[in-house]
């Protein structure tokens, strides 16, 4: 429902902007410039802020009450409108007048509410328009308060000084005696100070001498200990060299003896092997004779029935056969004994050789440890350098040289070269450190860029993999209708492909879906750059 034109005009007149307030007069401007504090005080005195505040409170309560009433009326109108919409056509005709009346009343109430708020605003606006700016007056008051506090502080100081001057004037009669007493006290204090300074200097010199003496003694002890260690190391090296030489000689003797024993054993073994071969050959011949005798015995037994003369010869053959078997068994036992003796002698020889090798290895390892210990111990050059440092410290501790003679006392060229080398090395290390820091920062920036690139590529790969999965899934489903084709094209994210290739991609997809050429799918995806 729209309001009538008359009501619209009335509301427009009510909402028209208020007339501008009259400009401030020249007299008020001059008064403000001349005495802003008085103008501010007179204005706010006439303004009566407490009274205006109570009026503003009433207006605020009224505005809040109007807002609450408007909310209730709006809810009621909404309910009536819903009832009107739900009613039938016949009921709507009967409810239309009451609904229009409710809307008209609400419009009138809103107009009154707006007019009330505008009047309240204009009222307070007109009262505050000519209000002077209180900031300059408050700032000047703050400055005056600060100056006043400074003046009060200065006044208190002046009072204290005045009291001091009065007290000093009261004691002017005793001033000469006080001056003499103070001068005497000053002389005493100066004497005490000189004595204390002298004592402190002596104590400092004694403490420095004691410290230098302790340091010198410690360095001398260190030198003596280093010399003892060097002497012990030298003696131990000499002893180990002697031990090594004796071990080498013993090892040489053992090797020569073992070689002689080995040669004798080899000769003995060769003799034994020859004897074994002869025994084996003899054994073979005896076996052969044994076989011949047995064959003869068998033939003899077969012919025993024919002749009794052969009985005696068969007994002889059997006895000789038994004797030969006994000889064979004895030879076999002797052969076994020789073989066992040979194996035991070989084992003893191998064990003895192992023991000698182990002893040689232990001697060599002990020699290497002694050499390593000797290398770790201080050298003669280090001892000489330590002596030089002790002499320098002794000279400095007892003030036997001056600062300008320092290079001569330190045997200048070596120490200056050492200091120059150290400074040069320090500068090089600082330069290398700076270069390394620059390289680290460059590598860090490159690493950050690479990580960003990796993140971008990973996201792109994930998107392309999703697109590939979607394509594979949709192609495997085998769309047949044009509606399904259209939904397929809408589902696929073809925006990631270049806009110039969009038509080609769509036509290729339609061809794939219509004809169903599944084997060409991977070829098509590769041609359009859809793989990650």
C-alpha cells in the first residue's frame, strides 16, 4: 500500500533540511579571539548542560519507546499481512480495509517518529552550533596550570634558599673559624688520600708481582713437566727401538731356525714318503704273491687227490702265505705310525709359526703406539716457544722492558710474523664467513622460490589429476544421450585449457562420447596437455 500524495508531501516537508544557522557576528568573533576562556565559560554557563542532559535523556527514552512501539507494530503488520495472504478471496475483501488502515496508521506513526527525532536533533544542533571550541581554552588552562606549578616549585626553592641565606648570615661571625677548620680538614683528607693511593699502588704492584710470579712458576712447572715427558718419551722410544731390534733379531733367528727345521722336516718327510712308497710297492708285490700263492694252493688242493707229494708243498705255501700276511700287517701299522707322526709334526710347526707371527704383530702394534704417543707429545720447538713465552712474561711482569721495546723482547720477527699471520687468517675467515652468509641467504631465497614453485606445481598436478579422474570416470560411464553429454561438458573443468582450444576440446569430447573410441582417450588427453 502506498501513501497518499498529500501525506508524501507532508513527509517531504518534514524531512527537508533545516535552515542554516546565522553566521556568528563580528563582536562574538572578536570576543572569542580576545578572551576565548571567558567566551567558553559564558557560553557553557548559559547552556546549562545539566538541564540539557535531562532533556536529552527524556528524548532518548522517548526515541527508544518509539522504536519499540514501531517494532511491535511491524510484527503485528507482518502477522496481519500473512493472515491476509492466507485468507480466501471473499475474506480478503473484508480484511483489506482494516489492513490498509493499519498500514496508514503505521506510516503516520513513522512520520511522527521521524519528525520527533529530527526536531530533537535540530534543537540540540542549533544550541551547539554557536558553541566555541573548548580545546584552545583548555590548552591555555593546561599551560597556565603547568606554569603555575613551576612557579610554585620555584617559589618553594626561593624560600629554601632564603632560609639558607638567613642561616648563613646568622653564622657569619663564625665563618673565619669554620674556614680554617675546613682547610685543616681538607689538608688531612688530602694526606689520607695520598696515603691510601700509595698503599693501593703498592698493593696492586705486589698483587701483580705475585700473579706474575705464580704464572711464571706455573709455566716453569709446565716446562719441567714437558721436558720430563719429552725425556720419558725419548727414553721409551729408545727402549722400544731396542726391544724392536731384539724382537727383530729373535724373529730372524726363529725364522732361520724354523727354515732349518722346515728343511730338515721336509727331508725327513721326503725320506718317509720314499719309504712309504717302497712299503706300498712291497705291499703290492706281496699282495700279488699272496694271490699267486692262493691260486697255487687252490690248484694244489684240487690235485691233492691225485698225488700225496703235493701235500707237503701246500703246507709250505700256506706257511709262507701267513708269514707274508703278517709282514703286510706290520708294514701297514708302521705306515700308519709314520703318517700320524708326520701330521703331528706338521701341526706343531704350524702352531709355532702362528705364535711367532702373533708376537711380531704385537711388537709392531706396540711400536706404532709408542710412535703415536711420541708424536702427540710436545716437540723441542714447542718447548723452545714455551721458554720464549716464559721469558717474555717474566720481563713484562717485572717491568724490565718498556712498551716500545716489546718487539725486541719477543724476538720480533717471529712474533710479528705470527701476529700478522693470525690477523690475515682472521680477516680471511671473516671474509669467508661473509661470503658464506651471502651464499646462505641466496640459497635460502632460491629454496623459498623452489618451494613456492613446488607448491604451485603440486596444486596444478592435483587439479589435473582430478580432471583426469573425472574424464576417465565419465568416459567409462559411456554417455549416450545429448543431455548427458551436456552435463558431462559442464562438469569437466575445461577452463584450465586455453580459450583458443576450447572449441577443439569440446568437439573432440563429443566425438569420443558419441563414437565411444576408448583406446584414443589417452592420446587425446596427452595432446591437450591434461596429464600432470
